[in-house]
C-alpha cells in the first residue's frame, strides 16, 4: 500500500513549466501524481485569472500523462470538471478533518454519481498529527448529514462555476459558523 508519487502542492502554486516537468516525470517513470485541487475559492480565482481555466483544466496535461492522479479536496470542482475527469486514472480524496476546518467536505455524492473512485485521506493537525485514522473515518461517516448545510449559492456554483456564487456560499458558511461561535469556542 505504500508507493512513491510526485507531489506538486496545488495548481495555483505550480508554474506551467513545473507542471510540464511533473507530467513528463509521471509518464516517464510511471508515477502517480498527488495534488491538492479546488480547495479554496481563492485558488479557483487565481487559476482563472492567471490561466483562464479551472484548476482541473490547468492540470489537463498531468491528468493525461500520469498513470494515476490523486486529487485531494475538490470542494470547488464544478459538475463539468468532475464529469471531465478520467475515471480510470483519477481518484478524488476526501480529507474530512481539514475540510471541516477550512471549508466543508466536498460533494462526494457528485464524485460517486460521476463514477469517480474516491478515498479518505488526512491533511492537517486535526487528523494526521494524531495519526488517528478512526477519527477521519468517523468524520467521513457524517458527510451525508452535512448536505443539509450546502447552500443554494453553492449548488448554483456547482452547476455554473460562477465565482460570485462561490463567494456567496462562502459568506453563508461564515455566517453560519459565526452563529455557532459560542459552541465552537467552548
């Protein structure tokens, strides 16, 4: 179960030249690529501004060259992006601990509906510093209940990719989170 992989951090932190080199190395050495993708609205906005595409669109060369890609987070992947991923070579990765801290869990149901394989991973101190995989599994088990919190703005973003809708859904999340601060800070 342990294997080597290329690990550029995220689309908005990797230059086109480095991305090409990653694609060449993945193909030449038959190595999978592990990369964080669509984790934040800011990442999606930077990719659009710099490259006039989506995070997964920017990774197209890597997704084509690598024998396998592990795409971590995917919170801000649209339905069109999800549908365009090569299900035989791309695997989505849910990191429930970090998702609950930094945003919310991705729409795993959308991954499933697109027949994309997915796995559970760890990504931040809430999970991997404690080396407590069971905690992540418990958090992942609660993902279906979290669907109650997905806003209509987030649903609109998933269908259109409109950044104003993404920002509106983030505002909804922050407002909701603030409303429960007495419990969060206890």
